[in-house]
């Protein structure tokens, strides 16, 4: 299609997302901290909406966190990714969907670098062959898991059991979104809406009945910073950046935060706990925090999945006020049960932050 | 080893990240690290553009190259399509390769980072894993995650994971044949050599500081001297 005028300008901010046939690679951080989000991505995309989504047990980390913590050379990171491409070729897929934004940025960076410096791609092919006796095809399409949910947001809305609406007032919930730095700051054309108008999350929120709230530090980093969180001595950087975001969003009284990144929901959740314990300050209503959810958790709530199956109990900020507002039913007695309803005690409670 | 500037020029991130910097300071204005740390990416790019070997060596041995969080916010905003964050990655890579990282407190943190992350990658197939994530080192993960760590199999499998088991799924056991391929990739691409280089220079530094390797590991992971932040005196 030939775009002209304003249509041409806006075409730069749009992204063609394939409908089906995906090779799925998981996220190190999300498997550890939000395992049920990945579980429900598969449930929603494959089981509920009937799409072809394939996963092999043989895929590994992409090495992105080790790479961005500067602990491995660039060619090591590239060859690990080339191996993932080789697994995709073996399985007969051409569309790669990654659960992690660090991975998404890593894949985009590698493919762009190879495009610009083809001799490097040749060298990586040689490395992979020597190390693993493997060959690969580059994916025809790389996208992030949130792109897929964005693509399917209308189908999810059609099957919705709950909407992002305050059932007491009928007003839309006030939602702030955090898209994560490596989604489109490095390669704006790779993200829905680019770096200037990212709408991958706001599109979901609006489709499901919520109201997206703008605030001054909407695009500021969550504060991960790789080594700036992973090393204990550096965490002042991490919490300072998160604190800046919360101070900025507080006057807009959000009901929830929807996040894109693997680390962002963790930092936006856990640093609220630390800020509360250190200073007594809380950002939600009556001593509670503001729930920071993944897009799968929010899609899952809209679709009527049980909040404890979605893993909302392993956030430090309690989700109950949000669930009550949306009218989502939940059984408090089942919140902390283990596998097969096993009693595995309950977590301790924070001193300041109210959690239920 | 050629001139330091020439070495930097071999790094693809340097080729991508530094074209012609006009020193406008937009990168510093947008930078989350510059807001809190004594960090100014504009000055770093300016220093490199002067191609002065002594200045570049001082940079490679400095604290300042370790303050960046690699969020790449600078890449979006630079009016000349530079990427200060990419240049930082090239500087850190060279600093690690030459052992200069042990000259600064923030650089020395490369030792605990390298051991923890690559231990996870090579032994488990993950960069991060609950099996090696200790609550003691991460009290900010909160009482809820202390509970998760105390009941890993029950909680993860309750949430649909496949904790430590064969087959696909979250938190699965990565087969040994795949871990062997990762090790072969490290051996082939310089990853193993990098791990050995960081270990060698770190242990030399530990000895110089009068610490055992274990003490040095703990110290570099936990210790923060005053003076790094904008609101602190050195």
C-alpha cells in the first residue's frame, strides 16, 4: 500500500503484527516473578483464542541481562540468540514472539546490527556452527508478547466478563501505563506507536473500558538499570527512579498501573513496599499501594480468570481494592494455598503497607 | 594492543553509537542516571572525540562509565543519532578486557555480577533463577517473595509453572544437552575467556586489598562509598 500525507506520517508509528503461528520464547525474570502471566499468555492465545503458539523446552535465556550487565562479549550474546533462531527453524516457524522486553530489544539490536554489518552475521553463523553444529534462518517477524495481546485486544474485549470500570460509579478505571525502555526507545519503528506515541498498552486499556491517565514522568525508566539493581550497593539508583515516577503519578490518583517489561512490574510493586517501610509514604488509598499488573494479568482479570490463578497474590501490593472496584470475585481463604490446595502458611505482613 | 581509541573503533556498539556528537547535552538531560549520579554522558562523548589516549585510559579506569543503567533513553533523543549508552557498553567492554575495571569501586562490581549471572546462565540456562536468588541479598523483594522462596515448588506449580521438571513451561529444567551448547558458545565466542579475565584481575585486586575471594565478592556486592550521588560530598 502506498501511504500519502498524514497517512504516511502515521504509518511510521504502526506495526503489522502477524495473526498466527508463533514461536514463543520465555523471559528469565517473568518466569521467576510472574510465572502465571506466561501461563495465561499461553492459555489466552493458544487455548482460548485458538492460535498456533509453539514452545520448545530446549530454548534458554537469550543472555540479555548478562549482556546489559556487561559481563559477556557482544558475540557471545549474538550467538546465544542465533541458537534460539536455529531452534525456531527446526520447529518450522518464522514469527518469533518474546515474553521479555530485554530480549525483544536484544533481538532487534542484533538483527539491525547484522543488517548494517553483514560480515558480523557471517561470523556469528560460523561461531554457531563451530560451537553447536547448528544453522539458522533469521525470523521474518519479531514481536513482543504484548504486541500479540494488543493485536487480540478486540477478541479479548468480546469475551470479557469484567470491564475496567468502577462498578459502583460506572466510571472508567484510571490506568497509568509503563511500556518499558527497551520496547521502543532503541528502535522506535519496532514498537506499536513508536517512541513518541506508544499505544501497545493504552490500546488494551481503552479496549477493555479503562481510561489512560497521562502524567509527567510517564516515559521515565522504572529504575532497573541492570547492574544498578542487581548489585546491592547500587539500589539507590533503582529506588530513586521509581520514587520519581510515583511522586509524579500520585496527584492523578491511578487505580492501577499496567506494565510491559519483565522488571517494571517488579520494581513498581516492590519499591512501593520499600518506600512505605522507609518513609511511611503510600501511594494508594488508605495506606494501600497502587497495584502494578502485567498485561496478561489485566487481560486475565477482564476474561474472568481467578485472581489467585493469575498470581496476584505474589505481588507485594495487594490487589483486593482493585478487584472490589471491578467486581471481580475472589476467595480470601484460597489466596495463599499451594499446589492442590495445600496449606503452605502465609507470607509475613509489611509494617506500613496495607496488603489486603 | 593498539591505541585505545582504535580498540574502541572495533566495537560495533561504538560504530553505531558515536557518529558526530555536537555536544548539545540532550543525552544528559534525558538520562535517569545523570539525575542521581555524578554522571554526564555528554562529557564522556566529548572526551572520546578528543582521541586523547591518556584521557581515554582515565575514563576506562573511572567510576563514571559504570553509572549508566543502559535504558537507552539517550538513543531516542539524540539529534545526531548517537547512542551514549552504546558507547558506554563499548567502554565497559574494553575496561573489562584490559582489567582496568578493578581501578574503580563501581567497576569492581563486575566480579559479583559476572559470577552470579553467568553461573546462572551456564548451570541453569537462565540469567536469573529462584534457586540462586537469596532473600538476604534481596530484602526489597518483600515478605511475599520470602514466602515464595520458602515454598518454591508449591507456589510455582500452583501458578502453572513446571518447576525443575523436564518438558516445556515456566521454570522448567533446561536439558543438560542445551547447557552444553551454551558452554560451547561461551568457549567459541570469547565468553569463557571474559569470565576468566574478570576472575584473574578481581582476585589480584582482592589480594591487593587484603581480602579473601569470598570477602571481596561480598564487599564489592554490598559496599557503597559516599560520593557517587549528586547530593553527596566525596
